[in-house]
C-alpha cells in the first residue's frame, strides 16, 4: 500500500519580497486616493492632475492655475514635501486653497507610494 506524503512546504514561512510590500502600500494608497482625493484631482479642474507629481517641481503643470502662495514656495515634490503637504497643506504653504489633509502617517505613506506609480 502506498501512503501519501504530506507536503510541509506550506508550513515553512516565506519572506514577502519588498516589492510586494511596496505594491500593497501603493494599492492601499490608490484606495485612499480614490476615496479622498480623486473628487478634486481626478479631472484636474478643481485641483491639478497628479500624474508625475512625485519628483516634479511644485506648481509646474502648465494646464493648472496654481495659487500665488504655492508658486512662491518653490521646490520639488519630494517625499518629505509630499508628507508635509498631506499633513496640512495650509500649514506647509500658508495661503493655499486645499482644505484636505490625511490624518495618519500611514495614510500619507500609502498615498505617496501610489503617487509614485502615476507616471
């Protein structure tokens, strides 16, 4: 009689590759973006389209009329600047119109991970 051999591979822990974790964070960020940000940023009318925003100079899209305050801020949308912006846009750049912020560091990290996917 032949006895079946049970596979033990399922019991061995496998490390999740870093890129899979990054993909999960970006997916979570996309869901947050769609719920919180897309209503204004989706059409690019009330707020600028965010395609390519990560690493781009601030107030740089030629198809959007940015506030004078954001134009005067200068700089580049680095991850640190995006974190500060998403923590409180009106604190980061007094005089801007954006009233929405993301309350937790995790939400900000997730949305920034998603913004990096928008090319």
